[in-house]
C-alpha cells in the first residue's frame, strides 16, 4: 500500500510547480498522475515552453512517484536523468503528466516520466535514477 501523500496533491508541495501550471491529481504505490497547462512563465521569448521547465516537471513527478513507493521518512535524490523532447509545447497546452517507478531496489529507484498531449501524442519522455536514503538504514 502506498503511503498517504494526499497533502501533496495539487502543486506537489512545490509552489513553483503551481506557477508552472502543474496540478497533481492522483497517485498510488510508485506512480503519480496529473495535468499541466503551461503558464506564460514557462515560455521562452520565442513562445515555446523552455526545455528546462519540462525537465523540472519530469523530475518532480518522478520524485513524487518514488516517495509514493517508499516508507515515511525515506528520502530520494535525483542522480541521473535523460529527456527526449518529441514535440514542442506552448503556453496553454492541455497536457497529462505521469511519473512512475519502474524498478525499486534498496538503494535506487529507476523511474520514468511521460508528458502527453490530450490527443495522446507523447511530447516528452524522461528516465531518471533516484538514490535512496532509507530511514531504517541511514
């Protein structure tokens, strides 16, 4: 059973995500889902969403998914992430976001994040590795 993370729904406990237009709507053991409608603050001067913003969103949903798979008091730190930008994003896009733990070991969580458009087209795919610090084994 996943740990209770209800208080983190919405902006994930990170006000910056809320400013980006991210809203986490649900989670379970090792996964999180939500929506993202990029705000004007996420765009570069030419109009598209800046790639680093997509990276921050992917990092956040992979971390949330990892926390949902861990025991209370356990922590994680991102040590590696790779992103593939398959389609551009612009202000106001209606996007679905999902983070999930693909494999969980005692020391690391291997994760993925997917950002899709409402038409089902994948816009951004990410993989990441989180180093775990277990409360029961510091």
